[in-house]
């Protein structure tokens, strides 16, 4: 069954749905009939299922998990850079200048550098920018935990969290390219782990794209455990144009 997605539909301006492929075969005629109501359908499935259906995956989402233990939250040998000139603050604790705000906007878009919405060549109406901009607006409105990192006085990175009763999910996480490999991502992730533990969360989880090799290596070195992989295809039942 294809599920209607009101948020994506409203944001992009055309009907969007989601279809999760399962091991059991779906009624092809029923799916085709449903698909006629959509301009875009996200097709999610495991490797063998989505490939057997002859869907060409646009991206592979990898889900990671780590227990935020009191000691050894991250591998000590993973620490790089000079922590003395890196400062972390929580959203609302500092005044943000216009320069800071501009850097934050760039960081939000940097979060999706490997996003399927940016990789999809048929996203021609700034869907990627719309999605991540609105995502950030919702995070702020809903008062979710946000941590900002500075290198000396310059805004350099951010991480946002989505607490649930069972776990704490990392939503947006990025470091501006010129500040990468300086230990800033390490400091932000450590702050997220401390925040999760202090909130009584049993796990910290996050997702990244498999072709983001830097992120994949980063989380592995940080001691995260890979939970699963999901392949995603963008299906346009009415053709390649979004309208």
C-alpha cells in the first residue's frame, strides 16, 4: 500500500507517497492503481527485495546505534584537534549575530550533502533546499535540543536531537567543510551522548547515507553499531517531470 505523505506534498507542491516493499509480493495491479494518484513515490526496501523488484536504488540509508555509557562514550584515540579553541553551546544560550545565522543556514544545507533529495536529478524545484530549510524551522519551533559549535569565535557546526521514550535520535548534524577534521564533530557527538544519557535515554541512534564514506568511518571509529541498511528509490509514476 502507498501511504500519502502530507508534509512532503505540501512542501513540494505535488502529491508524494511512500511505499515500503516487504518480503511478500504486493498486488501489482492495486499498486499501479494507487500510484496514479502520485507524482512521486519513495520506494523503501531491503537490498534483495528492492533489487528483485528491478528498482534502481537512488541511495542506501544506514542506521547506527550506540549506548551512551557514563565512561568511554567515544574512543579516546579518536579525539583530534585542539579542544581548547572549540566551544559548544546550547541553542538559546548565546546571542547569534547575522554572520552566525548565515553560517547556520549553510550548515543546515550541508547536512544533506549526500541526501537522496540532492542526488536526484529530477528534483528541479529546489525541493532539497525547501526540505532542509523547513526541517530546521520545525526543529527550532518544536524546541528540540540543539547544540552549536564554534572554532574560536566562528560558527562551525551543529547537531540536533529528537528524544523519544526509548532513544535519542540525531536529526541534523554537520560541520562546515573548512572546519572539518579539527575535532568539532567529535565534540558535538560527545555533547549529544551526554545529553542523551542525562535525559535517561538508553540509546543514541542516527542515520547516514552509505556513500558518505567520511561519515561511515566517523561513526564506526566512534563506536557506533550498524543496525541495518535500507535502499531507497524515487518512483515517478506519471513520468520524470514533477510538474
